[in-house]
C-alpha cells in the first residue's frame, strides 16, 4: 500500500551537492506556446503559455525547465514576459535552460542540424537566453546533448567564464552517458549537479545500466524528461492496437489504475510517485499545458509507494516476472 505524507506545500529537494533547491516536480516549458517554430506569436498562444506557466507556479512548482531551441527561442521569450508579470515569481523559482543544439541553416543556409559545445557557442547561447528571458542570471544551465566533437577543457572554460560573470549559478548536462559526464567533470572546476535523461515506467534503462547508482554515488540529481512516456501513462484513451507493445502498455495502465483507485488519485500521480520513490532523488519534469493536469500531478509529491507497490509496477513494466 501507499503511505500518504502530511499535507504541505510541495516538498523540495537539493540539487546535487549545490545550495540550489527546487520542488520535487519540475515544470517543463517545451510545449507552452503550442508552436514549433518562431512565427509572430498571436494573443491566443501567448495566453496559453502564460496560463500554463502561471498554473505551475501557483501549484507549487519551483523549477522551470526551458531550452534555447524550444520554438526557436519563443518559449524563453514568453516565459520571460510571464515572469515579469507575476509579482515575486523570479525570487521563488529556479530557472533552468539548455544549449548546444543548432538547427539546420544556423548560421548559414548549408549548415546541418548538429550539436555545438564550443566555448563561443555556449557563452553566446547563454547571453541570448538571458536576453530573451530578461533576467540577470540562470540558476541551472545544462548542455542539451553531448557534442561528439566536444573538448572538455573548452566547455570548462566557458562554464568558469559564465560563473565568474554571475550569469549562471550551477551547471549540469542532459542526455549524457555516465562516462561522458565523468569525462567532462574531470575537466570542470565546479561540480556538475544534474543530468536530465529519459526515465519512466516505459523507459527505465537508467535503473539497469548503473546510471542511477552513479548519480547517487557522485551526488548528481537525475532530472527525468518524459516521465509519463509522452502522456501514455496517464492517458484515458484506448491503447492503440497498432502499437507493437500494446499488451505491455495496457498491463502497466491497469496496474496504475489499481493503485490510483486505492489512493483516490489519478494514474498520473502514481506513475510519478514511482519515480519519486527511488533513492536517487529523481526530479520528474512535467510537460502538460493543461492547468488541471499540472495541478493533479502535484499529488505525486504527497505519496510514498511501499516497496511492494513499487515492484508490482516494475514487474508490470517489465512484462514478465523479475528474475
């Protein structure tokens, strides 16, 4: 059975070995504008973004996750305008954004889609993000994807420059293997406090490949993107029979519903509570733009799954008895 923790404001967690604290759930801003590219934004899309971000803040989320490529910078712009319009918000949240992915055609027409973790690109990207959000400092700055050509000393130089200038408080990575993270850390003068990777009941490689063990041992906080498997774990729509894994998906959904009915909450909260239960201190990044769903997800922070419930869900996800 689950044990419900005392009612309170959403619990917080310290990120890595830093002094930076955030809510147990982070809010991911990727979809808030409802557009992929950066056309002139209309009032409807501006309001959609504002309402989603505000709903998350009011629900107790204190980490907001962005990236310079989200809607080609538009997400950071909308976030910055929302931040300015909500009294006291900037002082109560941690702003996270990412750099390192360059789209096709940047900077020249013939340039391919690629990764760029050169010193110049990191510094230039950071300054552009600060300008779009109209803030003085980014709380947590992440490298979005590992650059196959990255030179660790050059990245370390960029990080040190940004920290000394007061433009970034803490640094981390995203989608790095533990070896890539370890290699970069060896060159950096500051501790890298986070790695944002995909973790969910449908994608739990981090449990089996030693990643979560590494994070615990080295004081790195795992941020989980797509913790609900693109909404599949909380969806009420019928499972598509075209999905080759439809039987497994249905099994996991059924297992989530059993616990959700017992605890009088939504399956989404149970799926997130499964991640929160792990001792590595996983911080799921919630991406819904529906204010009601944003609020519902926070119930996960008030749940503590028992080992028995956790393993029942694990076995359902595996699709077979555990060895």
